[in-house]
C-alpha cells in the first residue's frame, strides 16, 4: 500500500488486483480515478484528486490509466475520462463522470459520513 495521503497508481493488472483486494479488505472507502495522459480534464483534476487524498486519510485513492490497464477500465464499464468510481467492500456505491470537483467532494463526504455512522 502507498503511504497515507497518497494516490496509488497501478501499472499492471496483477498489481491492481493485489492492491484493490488489500484496500477492499481494509473496509475503507475506495475512490478510483480512471484517467488518460492525453485527456485535458484528467490533467486538470489530477492535482485536486491528489489534494483530496491528503485530506481524506480514511479513504484509499487509486489512479488507473485506461490505456495502461484497459481491461480494468472495461471491468468497470468506463466510457469517458475522467471517471471516478466509489467502492466499499468490493461493491461500487457511486460514480462521477467528468472533472467535477464539487460532485467528487460531495460523494466523498456522503460516503465517508456513512462509514463513521456505521462504526
């Protein structure tokens, strides 16, 4: 796992599967940024996503390059970049399509609040 507050980048399917399983087992909220190097909105949101990772230490943040891990993007039915997938215990609980900072923050707050309430 990466250090707290870091975005975890996976560069092959084996690494992705291993890190996703570890994160799912931790019972933490997982947010996956499906991105591409050629995508301007992806480049715009990347530093914001990194800042969110630093603020939300109770959440696991992943970055998946759709060109590098095309099969993973297909598994999640990613149609556009960036797409943000929110997961809890292996189940997709929310999705944000596009570089919509306010929407990402709102879903983060929504799903981290339910984690605290359930504790």
